[in-house]
C-alpha cells in the first residue's frame, strides 16, 4: 500500500456550539475532530458515493442490484440529513 500524502493543517473558525456538536459526533463515531471534518467534506465533494459516480463502478451479478444499492444510499443520505439536521 502506498504511503498517504502528508496532511496539511488549515485554520477554521467555528461557532463554539458547532464545534461542540462536531466533537460530540466525532467521539460517538470513535474518531477525532480532524478525521470527522475530513469525512464530512469528502462526502460533499463530487465523486462521493452519494452522487452515484462510485456506485456506477460496482460489479454485480444482477444488474438490478446497482439500482437497489443507489436507492439504499439515497435513503441513508436522507435519513442522515433528517437525524443530524441542525
């Protein structure tokens, strides 16, 4: 496995309440704040599995399975937005 590129630090200003929510959610997921924020940002960028570009690459025996996978991801995204909405 190739070495990962070194991470670069940035400065990010957040309201204290938002930072508290991020810390709490990161802890609940067993990760740190930086990794949690990276995951959130990556999920919003083009190429995230929710936009379908990665699910199109999935190899399945039954072509209908891709539709099911996309539907499950779409429903999961809607559920996460409802549960974790502000």
